[in-house]
């Protein structure tokens, strides 16, 4: 049986070991774009309420069931089911 929480933790741990940066309690307010491509996200710390931009060479939409609405919001398009 797969433990999804443990799998997620191991995935994040491997990414951190490879030089990634991770945040917990961070809610994406919107995807940042430039020239038609995602360049990061505007994020709100759910503990402090502070918002800040996170820039990235690669942006992964791992929003699960909310992925379609998150992608649509980034492009100002209506959400559609996947």
C-alpha cells in the first residue's frame, strides 16, 4: 500500500537535496507569467498573511483536483475539467 504523505515528503526531500526551495502553509494567489509562460507564483503565507512573489525557471502546477482552475486563472481563461 502506498503512503501518499510519505511519498510526498520523500519527493520534497529529494527536490531540496537537488537545490530546490520548498514552502509550507503557502497558498498560490496567482501564477506569474511573462511572454506567455509561467515564471513563478504570487504566494500568501497562511500563517502570517504576508504575500510575496516566488520566481522560478520551472513552475509545476501540482494542484491536483484544482489544477485546471489554477491554470485557467493564470491565463485568464474559464476553467475546464480535465
